[in-house]
C-alpha cells in the first residue's frame, strides 16, 4: 500500500516556475513508477511526466519537453515535478500517481495507475 501526498501548488504569474512535491508513505515507494497527471475543470486527466522506479528513465509529452523536469529521491520517498515558463494553460489540479507494472505499461493512461494523491492546485495568471 502506498499513500501519496502532493504539495507545492499555488498561484503563479505566467513565466514563473513551480516545483511540486509528492511524498509517499509505505515501504514500497522505490518499486513504483511515478507519474504526474493534471486535470483542468471539466476535462480529463492529462499526462504530464513519468519516472521509472530507480529514476533512470523519464518520459514527457513532446509538446512540453524542455519545460518539465521530473525527478525522485527514493531515500526520501519523494518525487518532484519542476515546471518552468508556466503558461495559463497549465492551470489545473496536479496529481501524482504510482503504478507497479513494467515501465512499458502505457504510463500516459490514468486508468493504469494503482495509487493517487489528493492533488495540488496550480493556477497561472496571465
């Protein structure tokens, strides 16, 4: 069992940066791939970034490469999402999620996740 808790969201001006954190409880964090999703009002979960269990592999959507940086520290049971050059379209609730399947699992599909955090709101003003 893994419990995830996000933090670090807030109100930011366009062009700014945020670093979101995801802290996990439980002893199996290091065996879970971590994925960040976001959900804007009235929309489905959008894939943001993913990182493998050991942190050696990462995956981003082509559209956001260069603005996003996902990392993790298994010694702290934590994962992070750095978002640079924020734009108003980044406004959403950001969730971290975890899954135990192989890295090759479709990590962009929220339905493949095993555990979810409660989310943290990010609002970008223009």
